[in-house]
């Protein structure tokens, strides 16, 4: 596996929008995928925020990438996760106005990275969305602050997920209620993926906690 720089796919009007945007969505893909994966969610979510989809730094070949290598599934070593977190923040610091909030939306490994952004710079992160993901077991710099302020977090997962299971789910189910105002959704019949119902719930969550402009033409009955 080789380390690469973080390639990015950005929303069409990124250069103009990001200058004055109060919030920017950062999309973080899962293991073996790339930046084009979650970029495909942006139209479905009808994101009204400027957004960027980042490619993870570890190249796996055939266009795939990872945020960290898999040792024990669902229980990664803390050091490579910290390195990936630093890489994401370095990209954000170089490309996003420092006053803009970051709205991380991540799937699987990317969901863990979304939680890492929250746990390392809680004051910068708004309404993170964790899809089929989990949290790291190691203590993080912002955990004490999170326990005090309890920011809004969305955690959605499939009831039939056989990839992120057991201790990873138990750890996340213990951590998030103690460190956030958690909106948890478990979707019957869904495996390790993202459903249209889940995306409907994510849109509602973003409108509620980021603002009406977060989603274009939002109307949910």
C-alpha cells in the first residue's frame, strides 16, 4: 500500500461558494472506494452547501483507497487513524475558510473519520453524519468538551450489517449518547450500505441542525 495526497472532487461552484459559506460538507468514503463514491450522494441529498469529497491517503490499487489499514476489523490502531485525521484537517486548513463550519458525512471507515473530525476539533464541526460507521476506542482531545456540550450527531446503520458489527457497534452505542445529542436510526433489511430512507433522514437532520439552506428545496411529508 502506498500513501498518496488527498485528491478531491468538489461541488461545481466550489471556488465561488466556499469563500463566504458558513458551512462546508466534507464527504468521506469507505474502505476500498474513492472520492467519486460519496460525491454521487451530493445530488441525492440535494446538498445546498458547498461540498468536497476526499480520497483517502492509502492507495489500494485499482482506484481504491483507505483511511487506515485493517488490523482487527472494527477496532483499528489509534496511530494510523490519527495520521488520517491530521491529513484531512490539513486539507481543510489549506482549502476552507477558517470561519466555516465543517459538516462531515462519512460511510463505514469514512464514518469513523467523520467522528474523528468531531472528536479532535469539536468547535469546528457541525452536525456530523455517520453512516454504517463507528468510533475509535482511543480517547481523543475533544472528548471532554463533547461530553459537556453534546452536539447533534446522526448515526445510521443497517440492521443486517455484517461488516461493522459486535464490539464496534457496542463501543459506538456507548460513546455517542454520552458525548452527543444523538439521533440514531437502524434500518430493517439494510446491510452494509445506504438506503433512500436513510438519506431522507439525513436531509431532515441537516435542515434541523445546519439550516434550511443545507438542502435545496427541502420538503418532507
